[in-house]
C-alpha cells in the first residue's frame, strides 16, 4: 500500500494521453449529466470493463483469450493482472460513444427541423435511456475498437509498449473477432446498467434542454470520440501501417458524413418536439 501513491504518479507519467482523455470525459460529462451521474457512469463502466478483462485473461470470455505481458508491472498500477489504465480507457470511450448516439437519436425541436436554426436537442430521460440509444452506443463503442485494438497490439512499435497479446492470431490485423464482440458486451451491459440508475436518480436540476443548447454539450463528448479516433489513426500511420490506417479512415468516412449531415439538420427525423416559449 505504501507504493500506491508512487504507482499512481508513475501511471499518469507513463500514460499521460489516457488521463488527458479521462479529464476531457469528466469535464464533458459533468456538464451534461452532473457530478452524481458522472460518478455512477464511471463506476459502472469501469467495474464492468475490469470484470470482463479479469474474466477474459482467465477464461477467454468475452474478449477472447489474451494475456497481459506484465512488462510494466513496476512502472504503473495493476489491479491483479490488469493494468489500471487499460480498464480505465473503457469509461471515457463509452461516454464518447454515448454522446455520438445521443447526437443522432435525441428528439429535435421543431425550429431545428426547419433547417433555419442550429441543431437543438431535447435531453429527455425517456429518449436518453431508450433502447435505440443503448444499441447505437454499443455499435459506436465496438466500431472505435476496430481502429484502437490493432494499433495497441503493435505497442512495441510506439510508446505504449508490448503490454498484451492474444493466445492465437486473429483474422483482423492480428485481432480475433471475439474481441469486438467483447467490446459490444461491455458497452451493452455497462450502459444498460447506467440507464437503469439514471431512471432511478432524482431529475437533473439543471438538465440541458433545447433552449440551453444540449447539442453543444453533447458535441464535447463527440469531440472526445473523434479525438481518440484521430490519435489512434495518427499512431497507425506513424508506425507505418498504411493499410490499417486507410482501413480505419474508410470505416469512418460514412459515419463522419452522416455526423455532419446531422449537424446541418439534413437528416430526416421523426422526433420533432415543439419548444414551449414562456411569455413575460
């Protein structure tokens, strides 16, 4: 226990980019969800991810059979055989994926639908905890790992280091397909758990609605999503893996096109809700 503070400091110094993304998550999430819900989101997603990693390194469920090399045991914090920073990454990636789904699926007010106003979303409990939001979040969550995991597997080529490996080579740039299924499982379980908690907590006292530009707050999380994506694509090209990098770019081209169409109010929506304007 006496080494814990030192290991925490060493972990931050060894993986500063992880904690930069984590700080962006906290900054964005507390503005959208409030501190209490942000804390619950973090705990539920981190515990789910850690348990799944703990299981997979022993049974192969749900990510497939893989192992941590332990090459950084004396340089960063581990919980059992799992690096703390690794399971930590699942938390901000799930939130960023959640924001992407919210941007596409939250109800749009009637003025936004005319196309003459910026996109304005209603951050309503029923919509933000709906099954379509959960499923689309899960899809975005698994998709970003299509870019992240192959480059992380090549950690010996960059400053991550070779911290893990698979027991058998996978068909997608060395990554087995079970890994992506595992990410979908983590996303589905963790976000479903958070949404259950969200429904039971007291209403947000200052919930962002269409009048307070919820879209702008959600876009902070979307920016985190694309920030992580850009970071990993940059590393991919830096280590001279052009095929892997181009594959990632082409995967995200249609997603990004729809993303901008949504921002420009060019996508059809069936969730048009008029704004109630108070008169003084």
